[in-house]
C-alpha cells in the first residue's frame, strides 16, 4: 500500500521520516509522496570495480552545491552523466520502503534518472544519477525539485539495511570488501 500525504506528514512529525523537507512539501504537497530537491551535483573520475568479494567506485568531484542565498545553475550537455545528492535525508523505519522516481520535466527534457530503492532501516541522503540522453542542453537549478519519493508499507518480517552506504555515503574511497 502506498502511503498518503496525511500519513507521511504524521511520520515526518513523529519519527523524522524525511528531514529538511521544503516548505512546499510540508504545507502544500501534491500526489502521494514528497518531491526532493537537488542538493549536490558530482562528476565521476577514475574507474569503478565490482567483484565477487571487493568493490570500488569512481572518485567524485563536486560540481555544484545548493546555496539558499544564491541561485546556482548547471547546464547538463547531451551525453553527460552525474551523481546527485538530495537535500532531504531519510530515516526509514523497518516497515517502510521508498521508491524514488524522476519528475516528468526531466524525462521530457531528455534526462534519464536512475535511483535505487530506499530500504527499510536506511538513514541518509540518496544519490540519484542523471544522464542527458537527449539532444539538447538542459539547465538545472540547484535546489529544484527533481525527483519524487513514494513510500510503501512492507508486510511481514524485514531486516534493516546494513550496507556500506548507510548514512548517505557517496563513494567507497578505494577498494573495500563487500558485506
């Protein structure tokens, strides 16, 4: 079952389900989820590796960061790929899972967005990837609403997320053993 806004607002107040929501999401949201804002934009550098026992992710370079005092925009050219970070932070209880999807303006502009599931027990920011698959430049303003998080109730036993990305970590900082 997808949770509605009244239940999400109750969980934000009582359990800090999502922290740092915009005034719009706190007072006048639409649909059955929360729009999340673009907080940071990162370019990948180096190389990645996924093995049976070890992994490493590319290093990242901060391209832009949201500043509430200044309007900052970045132009995403065709073929460019970036990791992003939301302003908002999740605190997922064991009975909820969140799926994050792009807002339609992105795919109408040629931007493909990839996001993983926000698992029960996860706490931290999320890092959607964006890729300009279209043939036009797309200008993104830092702080803009760019993805939407929907929350689903999980029936039955769950295990809390215990992965190495807990807390909103962005990279492996070198090769490490997978758990």
